[in-house]
C-alpha cells in the first residue's frame, strides 16, 4: 500500500473540508490510504502528491467526483433508528393530515438531505403511503413528492435503480417488504426492487449541501437530515442547520440523527433531542 506523508494527508484533509465541509480532525490518514490507494495504482501514480496534483488539475470534475464518492461515509438502512419512523408515523403524519389532508392543492413535500443509497427516502415513502390512505373515494389522490439529495453519485445511482440485496432488506417489516418490493434476478443473484408506485414519488438529485444555491423551489413539511452533521466541521454545522430550517414550511418538522444532540435553531421547538418543530 502506498503511504501518505503527514503533509500529503493534510492537503487531502483541507480539500475535503473546503469542498464538502468534512471534519477529519480525528486522524483519517488510514482512510485516504486504504480508499484512495487503489486509485493511485489504477492511474499508475506512486505518490499522494502526484494524485493531489491530478485531482486539482487535469483530473477535472470527474476525478473530484471520484474523490467525493470515495471519501464520504454512506452507511444507511431501511428504518434506520426506527423510533424516528414511529414518531413520523404517529405524530408527523397525523399533523400533515390536519395541515394539508387530501385537499386538491394539499401537496406533501419531504426531503432526505444526505440520502445515501435511498433507503431513507424510500422508508419515508412507505410510511407516508401507508399512513395517508384516503378516507373516502371522494378524496383526491395523494400529491406526494420526496426529494433525496446527496453528493455521492454512486449512492444516488443505487437509489435511482432502487435495487437492494438481501442483507440490505434487514430491518424492513414483512408487510412492507411484501407490498412494496418485487424480486429480480441479475448477475446470478436475487435483488429486490422497490415498486414503481413508490419509485415514482422519489426524485434523486445530486448537489452539495454547501452549494451557494440549492436547486429547490419548494418548502418542505419534513426534512430528514440524519447522520450527516456528525461528519462535518463543527463551525459549519449551525449555519447549515439554519439554512435547512429556511427550507422548511411553517409547521414543518426537522429530524437529525440520534447521535446529533445538543442543537437548537431559532423558530424551532425541540420535541426530542433530535426532532424539531417549526413554529406554524
Ligand atoms: C452516513 S450517510 C447518512 C444517510 C442517511 N441520512 C441515514 O441517516 O441513514 C451521510 C451521507 O451524507 C452525504 N454527504 C456528506 N457530505 C455532504 C455534502 N456536503 N453535501 C451533500 N451530501 C453530503 C454522504 O455522501 C452520505 O451519503
């Protein structure tokens, strides 16, 4: 394995901080050596300095994207931290029904910011479809759209394909699995694909949460922003949170990760350590 010197490591650390806001103060030298070492070999390079030069020069946007895809931590899962989805089902959906119901213009807009490979936005879709069943035939059908955004294009591609292997299906309640997935075979193994009526509700978009402008023209009733903040530089966390609060509609809900406790935002009431409600 090619080793990185301290000063080489610092150059990659600074790039990750500048571009994605990532915090590598806890030593992540092993991360660049293990995750990027292979790339150096593929490109026939023998030092991290040469690769850094390529990354910031001739490699262009494609190499930078490769770098982002390699260094981001993308752990996720269906119904991850399931008590958040219990709260979503019991409190938030009941509130949404009161707020917008099935009125003709009652749009429901949810955002999974930092959605990785799609399990989180799809879980939101299952729960909303299950919880917002029309009470009568007269009610118009649900106007639901869920945005899943991430910087990692490899993960977004998985979300777009909506194909998951057996081990990724753990944590899914059996009735949801039966109702919203169908088996498909490819490369000699079985995968499970999310049903088209769910896929059609989820839009995946590629952008950086630190981009000056978001390609978003709507306000959301719910934002799931879980397990992203934890990886970011402390000084960047609060401004980013305040920005996301601006993307919430009055009366909207914000979910952080379970480990992301201790935050507060103007105009947001803390309901649990990681769940906030915007003043209606
Ligand atoms: C650990 S995953 C969390 C996935 C999901 N929210 C969950 O809790 O299961 C963090 C995700 O945030 C994304 N991410 C990190 N920094 C980002 C940034 N600056 N802009 C957009 N996405 C980012 C990563 O690519 C990764 O997929």
